[in-house]
């Protein structure tokens, strides 16, 4: 009886969790297959022209051709480099500055008005200024990614640091812990779930801003390739870019989800059945 109660207290059995995850994934893939079939059927029905909506099979052939010529990997590599480099810088700057704002009054006094004004602003409006300062090369595109992606990380870190239970801080201080020990052993672990949520928000923003910057500035990259295809009225090329961006975004989000589960293996949320 005791063993049965203990088993019930630990939540669903691993086999049940696995069946739930597989069932959810099957439904997700079924939705993708239905949408793909609807796209192909609508494009070949004659309701819309092939220029407005090329068949998915034609779009996939375009992607395969770009992969064979190496264009796909060149564009994808540069886009990922810009987006992930900007995301990494935004992560480091947002976490460090967020902790400083939450824990140091002078820093909070200086940055609070800047965050209040800058957070709701559409940061892409600063693109012309960034171009004037840094030109049309990678530096300007990465700078735009950093500028946009830093705010979700920053605000999440500030909120997470403020939300740390005071009892934990008092207990650590009563045991003789230094400020550095409190930061590394109490504040950061307690704030980690919410900080990771900010990173999960910032990562797709980094990809979106990178694509938009490439579209505006041109050059090599997924966004630049889509604009080039549009200028030459290459409809399959434009839709190929959309499919490529969708796949890359999905993989990045899945990767961040897996990283979150690994980093929070000790947290209660990791005990819940996986649904994504």
C-alpha cells in the first residue's frame, strides 16, 4: 500500500508520460500534414494562380535546388550566425544588467526611465540610424538583433530577481553567506526559470529581427534571398524562404525547450508531462 501511494505521488508513470507525448506529437504532425496537403490542393485547384501561390511540391524542389547549389547553406549559415551572435550578446548583457538593476539602487535609478521608454518602442525604427553608424554589413544586423532581443531578457531578469523569496536571502545571510555566494547559490538558481522564459521569448525575436534587417539591407542571408527572389518575380523562391524560416524557427524553439528542460531538471516543472 505504501509503495502504491508513493508511486501515485510521483505523478504519471514514465510509460504514461511517453504515450502522452507521442500522442501530442502525432496530433501536431497531423496538423502539419493537413496544412501541407491543403496548400498543395489549393495551389493546383486553379482557384489561385501559381504566381500567387505556387504548389508546395514546387517550393520544395526550389529548396532542394538551392541546397544542391549551396545557396541554401550559405544563406542559412549567415542568418543563423547573425541571429545567434546577437542573441548571445543580448543574453549576456540582459542578465548582467538585469541583476544589477534589481540589486543596485543607483543602477536602477539610471536605467529605469530608459527601459520604460525603450521597451514599448518598435526598435526596428532605429534601423536607419544603425545603418548610418555601422553601414550595411554584419555589425549593423547583429546590433539590431542585440537591441531588440535584450529587452525581453532584461525585463525577465529584473522581475525574476525581484521575485526571489526574501526568506531565502535572510536564511543565507544568517548562515554567513557573502553577497557573491548569495548571488550564485540563491538568486541565480531561484531566478533561472523566469530568466529562461525571457530567453525563449528573445530567441524568436532575434531571428525575426535578423530576417527583417536582411530584407531591408540586402545581401546574403535568408531575408536577402527572399527580397532578391521578389525583385525577379520568383514566387517559388519567396515561398521557399518562408518555409526555410519556419523550419529554422521551429528547430530553434525546440532546441531552447530542450535546453530549458536540461537546465531545470531539478525544478518541479520538469516533472510534468512533455507536450511540446
